[in-house]
């Protein structure tokens, strides 16, 4: 069944929100992330052509993000979502993300069923705990973490 982690993220009022970021641009290492936002908002996802789209909070709704583990297991059919969180100049913000992950001891790679038609694997098999360690060893850098699992072709 994998593992689950719940965070409670608090972003205090920031007098100069244009000078800071709540959480830098990244994609989650999870399989899926389920997010409960408050009414303040601040979540942005990267759209096509590198522009940022604000995800307005909708009362009683959840945001579901595809994470890197699902991108790897689907051989890229499902893409993890690059996102960031901005601070607010007039209100504090709270968000509650629930990360649904493989177990640390699980090896992740494209599923056999995905490759059954002869599709070539884009990602190699990696130990999930190694993937997570790689993510936390460096600064947030958009979707570059996924390169850790890519097969290098010559």
C-alpha cells in the first residue's frame, strides 16, 4: 500500500510578498498529493510556455497532484506537476498536503503493463528512498529531480 505523510504548512503574513516565495518551484516525489487549501490561496502550477497559473481555492474542494513516482511508473504517460507556493501580504495561509508514496524500500520503474506493447522504458529502476534523498539533498529546481531516474541513451 505504500506510505502516507501529512504536512500542516503555515505561511505567515509577509509584508513584502514580492520578495519571497513560500515554497520554491518543484514537483512532488510522491505518487499522488492530495491538498486541502484554505481560502487564501497561493498555489501556482506551471502551465505550457512556462507561465504560472494560480490555483484558486474552492471551498470544500481538494487539489490532486500527480507526483514523480507516478510519472516514473507510467513511463511518462502521467506527468508530475511543477508548482510553487507564494506568500500573501495581508493574510496568513494554511495548507494540508497528504503525500501518498511508495514505501522507502520499494523499487520504482515503469510498470510491466505499461511496457507490454513494446514501448521502451524512459526511466530506470530506482529505490524510492534513494529518489527521495536525491530530492532533499538539493535546492528546489523545478522538475529536474525526475532526471535522476531517466535512462541515458547514447
